[in-house]
């Protein structure tokens, strides 16, 4: 245990108000750590596949230097991968960056090549979070919250996994894959939505957790270059938003909350305009009970990273106001990736009247988080 962490644990019983909730933090298993939760014969299959596979990273830093899209300082000294050390994450993200609560979104649950493998990995990832991050030794500070990884490709099994973890005190959301076929509006996925709404748990989706570990597909096929992916991946989320609304998911499950992590968000403004225009033109034919933009503001959330920042800050402020970002936006840092956004930097770019809602209050309400946490000696307070 480092000196900083020893000092942090000396704050006593004092409570402090939550000022930053980070909705996108990526823990990674240490080498061989996840395998202990995977039953045979899948364990041997995954180990062999790792030996034969090449570099799976398809969005890396511009100055790529074998960091695999990660901040170079997030690799622990023991030789494990970035984001694998709960103590280092605590020091860098909680103490130094000033995040009060971190929503963990592991990306290990989407690497299966069959639907059954997807489910096996999801189950193992949940067990791993519980034993290696959310346990009393690593979550002594009560700042980590986990994600119930559910294989949406197998909706009934995914729903049972949600039921298995729904009562866990530190599981705050469901995490699903980005690219199932057909799109999310299909009734086959209703067991996932039903289980989540039954327990009041949001359902999140992170960029890049493609079906069967494939790259996200654009409307004109698979992407070739980094810039293809980084510029166009929001199209996938736009299609899912349209499907959720026009295929009636939110009419079937009015309280369902969807979180789109790291899909950007400024594109939702013109999409709301377009959907509302189609709704008005087609009349009762579309079968919706409300304007599409109302479903977006009541049922869909976006995270701040990546923050598309124009040269003229007024343009960003105008866009945030027009889309009523206080109703749909959650702060996220994307730790430990090289695209990490410091909460102090992000807070300065949010309209002052909405800063508290975006940086912490929306997340507290959505994820049913406490408004206060135990004080930590030496923790930075961003604003």
C-alpha cells in the first residue's frame, strides 16, 4: 500500500458531498485473473485463442508507442496491463483527478466468437468484478460501482444474469454489446429490458464491444483506418436510438434508461430534429405516443467523453443548450485510455447552471448513488 493510500484511509468517519461521478472507467483483469472464473472447456479455448491472436487494438494514440491506447502512467509496476491495479486506479482517478465515484465498465465481456461464449465471458466478468474490484479489500473506500455484463445475444440468459446480480450493493448498471443483429428495437431483446426495468437498473452500451469481437460496422461496411472509426462510430448509436424509439421499446418499457457510453453526443440534436419532423409528417402511422425527442430526454443518456470541442466555445454552449444537455448528459473520463478527460477540464466547458447536474447529480439520480461518501485525506476537489 502506497503512502498516499495509507494517508487517504486516515480521514475517519467524516462524510463529503459527491461532486464528480465518472460514468466510464475501464478495469482490466491481471494476467490470468479472469480465467479462474471461466469453466472448461471455454477456459482452454480462450487461452489458446490469446496465443494465436494479433494486436486487437483498433483505436490507438496518435503517437503510438506500445501503450495499446492507454495512458502510459496507468500501467502498474508489476508488469500487468493498464487499469488492472485497483489501488493505482484509486490513486490516479479518485485522489489525483478528484472523481468521487467511478462506474466500472469492463470491456472483457464481449470477446466471444459465439453467442454462448459471449454469455460465458459475461458471467466470468461479473464474478471477477465482485471478487477482484468490489470486494472489501479493493473497494474499502466504497467508491467503485460495477456493471452487470449481460450477453444481449442470448436475451434469456442475459436476463437471468441481471437477476443474479440485481441485489448487489455495488452493481449500478447493466452493460450490453453494441452490435447485435437485429437492432435493439426487436422484441427478442425484451427479456433484457424487462429485467433491467424490474430492478430499476440502467442499461449501458460502450463503443467497441462489437458482436463476436468484431469491429463496429459502418453503413457501408467494415472500417479500415483509425480515423474511419473515430469519425463515424456514432452512426451505430444513432441507428439504435431510432430503433428503440420507433420500434416502441420505450412504450413497452416506459421507465427503461439507456446509457450510450463514448459514442459522442452532439449528433443527437439534429437527429432529434429529424425524428420529430418524420413523426409530425407521418402522423399516427408511426404508432408513437409522444414526439421522439421526448423519449430521448426521458429515457436516453450520453457520456461527455469524447467532448467534441469547436474552436469557438460559444458554439458548444449553444449546442448544449439547444439539446437540453442537463437532461441527457453524464460526466465520463474514459480512464485509463489515452483519451482521458480530466473532470476539472470538462467542468469548465459545461454551462455553469448545469455543471452540477452533468458532473454528478444526473448520475446520482440515475444510478441510485449516495450523495455523500467517506472523506479521503489528500483527495483533489475539481470544482
